[in-house]
């Protein structure tokens, strides 16, 4: 399931990407029927996909397989709804090459902070 449409910027310490939230996404009918709201777990998955791409492209993980190791201090600060562009920003934190890495991330809709926290990735053998 792809929850990242593009990566706009990436260097050795940060990445920026986005997801355009459309009316056709699978969760629209059930979460919630009267007022579609992107589930927090899928927002976190978008951040995980950006962090995985970042870890592979910058060489933090060289075998090409990254798993979710955990989430810390996630705060949802606003809704993400169909028609929004969720812009995700990631900043590299602590890491051990080919073992684990941490990254702080933030998500914005229309320049408004809607989510932030820390994501941990692990290299899968």
C-alpha cells in the first residue's frame, strides 16, 4: 500500500515528501462515513514510508529492507481529510548502520502542523 506520492527533497540528514489524500482511498467509506478523516495509523505509515526510503537511499540500511521499530511521542494536532496534501518532513536522529535509526518527523496540511513525533526503523535481514 503506497502512502507516499513523491519525495521533494533529500540530503544526508533530512527528507521531505507528500501524500495527496484522494476521495478514492480505501478508508474513506468507513473512517468516518459522515466525515472522512485519515486514520492516524495511516498517517504514521506515510511517515514510515518516507523514513524507509530515506534510510535506504542514504545508506543507513544497505540490504534494502526496513521495518518499523516503533513510534514515540506521536501527537495528532489536526485532521487530514480528502483533498488535503499531507507534507511530511523528516530529520535524521541517532542511528547504527544496518541496524537501527531514529528520525523526528512532522506533517503539515496547508502549512499547519497536524502530526509530529519520532519514528524508529530497523534493518531486516
